[in-house]
């Protein structure tokens, strides 16, 4: 994942850029970068694998003056990229996943282009996008070339000598939102970045739209499309609770998914809990709807730890998860617990750490409830850290069938025996008393957009 923030002001904006970018730290744990413009471009890029963004970049606050700037927090790409091209000088940050990156790079290499950045044998996607933009007649024309040529998704911010160009990917899978305060306009992945910085939310950028932002306003220079497939997983898991996408609050959706799970249950339980932190909103919704008390049997020791999902190595993910969750034995001992989780991706942390901690602390029963259906397919648009054979559902299918299978339609369908057996296998593997998933139409209903307006690829393997 990646989170983007950009700002243009009548006065210096570096401090705003610093905090606005930092408010996207939940979307990446590997690398971060800032670029500002004050007559000339300045940029800084650092690894944030061991140190939080604020610690790494605080020293640059005084060194990077400017009235406009862009920032990024990312799991992979080293960016911003600074480019000097016939369309003008620009700095660029991108978010998304370009699945035909190698083919596009090959074409550019054959045409005589070269790439300066090759990390771990891979072309840097932001540099690739910058090259395509540079071949356009203008910045906006170049961005449209990117949208025409890429497969996957790409949302981007370009810092130019004449303001920021903000472009949301062609199907709007990742959010992008505009905000304003006196003398300044800003753009962000997460609307929650605006609140404490005093920005009023103006509107959400449309899929494929290109917006030109200056200190005087935000003008649409390309309307884009009304056809959208917004990432459902942002509401369920990856997004920040205080944000809204397409005007729909993340926390409110999580409370609705929890309520929908409770509506299907008639459990005799003592407490409801969420797997911290992303299961909390779902658990609150479950507790309100069921009348069972919301308690915290596990608390997260936050200082020094990031999210356990984002680091690319499983070893690091497990270590972070093991160390950061602390059980409260007095709350757990002898209790029948409804444990709400956003999703079950791999299931290994749940099994080896969360459920084990609850069992070791004396939990009598654990009823696991997931706020979305079993994840069946790796994301091909935004979240690149899971592979097919890592997914709990795929491991279950392989165990039940004796080998991997391509056609998993029967397992996707919640009315089939095969689906039931898959869920039972995952329940037994994780070691909980009962397991239930929210069904796809219930999740879509909790989000509140039409099914056609949502990306649900990771559950169905298609969007239609
Ligand atoms: S495949 Fe899943 S995670 Fe990826 S954009 Fe679609 S809904 Fe989001």
C-alpha cells in the first residue's frame, strides 16, 4: 500500500506537509519521502522500516522550505522522483500496483529510454510513470497516457512549478480527497489527515479525474469517468477509522459489519472483543447490536510498533504481532469470547499468537467472527503483500482437495457444502470454538454503495 499527501499554500507549507504525510503511516512501513518546491525542488527519501516517519524526517523540517510539496508513505517504492522533461520539471509520488510494469518498461527500453532506479531487480513504478508522463504533450496529457497504458491501478501526485496535479486511478480503487483552509489547498489519500490540520473536506476526486491544485483553488482539468470500482477492503481493514471514502465513514461501516455479524448469531457469550486495532470497530458494532459487553482482553503496546500486516517479511510480521499484543488475564479467564476480526488473510497470526494468548490466559470459548468473506485471490490493484498460497482459504482448499485447484467457484459460494467444509477447516486450523464470515452481499450492504461501484476482486476473482 501507499498513502499520498500534497499541499499548496500562500505561505510556507513544510510543517503541514510533514504532519499530513505522517497521518498516512498506517499505509506503509518501509519507505517514505517528501518533496518541496521553493524556487528549486528539494526531496528526501528514507527507510522507515526501523524508525517511524516523524523521527526520520523531523530534522528536514527546517531544510525543506516551500509553498508547495508532496509526500508519500509506502511499502515498496523509493520515491518521490524528480524529473526534468519537456512537459516541465516535476516531482512525482504514486500509489497502486501496475501489473504490466515489465512490458511497459521493455517498450521504453526498446525506444532508447533508460531507468536510473532498479531496486531488487525491479524497475521503480514511479520512475516508469514519470517516463510515460514525460512523453505526453502536457502533464495532463501524459497522465492520460499512463491511464491508457497501465493495467492494475495508479493514483499519483505531481509537484510542478505551477501547483500540484492530483490524479486518481482510472477506476477509483484508491481514494483521493481534496481539502481547503484559508490560503491553502491540500489533497490526501486519507480524509482523516485533514481534521487536525484545519482543512475542510471539499470533495472526493473522481475515478480517472485530474485536478490542478494551486493556492487559489482546485480545478478539474480532466473529468475522468463515472465508472468506479472502489476498494472494499479499505473500509473493512486497510483504511483509517477516522477517514471517509466516497463520503462513507470507515468506522460507521465497521460498526455496520459488526451489527450484521451479530444479527446472524444467537450465542451465549460473556464478552465481545476486537483483534486490535482493526477489529475494534467491527466488535463495537457487534456489541451494540447484541447487547453483550465490549471488553479489551488484548491491548496493543503501540510505541515503537507498526502494523503487523504491512512489513513484507513474514518473520518480521510475526515478531511484531507477537510482541505488541498483551493479554489481560483478569478479563479473559473463564470467559466465552466473541472475537471480531476485519478479515482472515493468512490466519497464522490469529492461530499462533492471538488465539493462543487467549487460550493460554484461560479463555473458555472463542467465537471468531470475520467482517468479510474468505479472501480467495491476491489483490492485483493495490495490496501486493499476499500471495495465493498464503491465504487461509487456499490452504484449506488445498488440504481438502489434496492439491491446488484453479476453479474455486464452489468454495466462494457460501451456500455450498464445499464452502462449509472450508470454513470448518479454517476454524479447526486456527483453533477456535466457532467461526463465521460475513457474506459478500452483507459486506456490500454495510458499505452502502452499489455492488457495481465496488472492487470485490479479492473475494470473487473478478469485477463485473
Ligand atoms: S482486490 Fe481487494 S484489496 Fe485489491 S483493490 Fe480490490 S477490493 Fe481492494
